C-alpha cells in the first residue's frame, strides 16, 4: 500500500497517510500516523471521480452488446436528436465494424451503423445500460 506524507486531512497535523482497507462504494479507510506520535486518525475517503471512472471501465465495457437490430456485436452510441436541453429522450444507434475504404474528400473512416427503430430494440439497449425503468 502506498503511503503519503502530508498534513492529516482530519486534524491537519503532519503525518503519514496510508490506506488500510478498501470499503464498499469505492471508499477507502485512511489511517494517518502523526509525526508527533499522537493517536492516529482514521477516516473514510472516497476515490476521486476519475479513479472511479477508470476502475469502472476496467471491468467490462457496458456499452458493448449484441445489436438488437442485426445481432452482431457493436458499441452503443447515444445522441440527442433535439438540441433542446429539456428534451431528455436520447436516441441510440449501434456502431459496428469499419466499412472498408474511405469516404468523401476528407477520407473519413466510416463504421457500419444500425439505428434503433422500435421500442423493443430501444428497451434492450436501456436494459444493457442499466437505465431501464419501465
Ligand atoms: Zn490527524
Ligand atoms: Zn447492428
């Protein structure tokens, strides 16, 4: 476990901070052994948002699934067709393998896409994303 020497976050006396235990919900139990030998402080620290995000993406990419339209594996991509921010209904399409060759003057690589058209297909994607609430 890594140890950091810095002022204690609880009492601000200088000390050595170490993570003694990983708690649920991405929290860590931190113990600070103070330089002056006084009773160590203990507190919970939540991992920063970036750590939280990396540890989540390391597990399994939740955006990959078998396409509800064509059945092949693809990546879920969301877009909001209406620019009005109050409009919360996102639409989805699946991005599949690259289409061979280049497109247009700028030579953009294109990927095959399947647009989600039916409510059933949409709900499959929402379930996969863990956002299904109906
Ligand atoms: Zn302290
Ligand atoms: Zn597809």
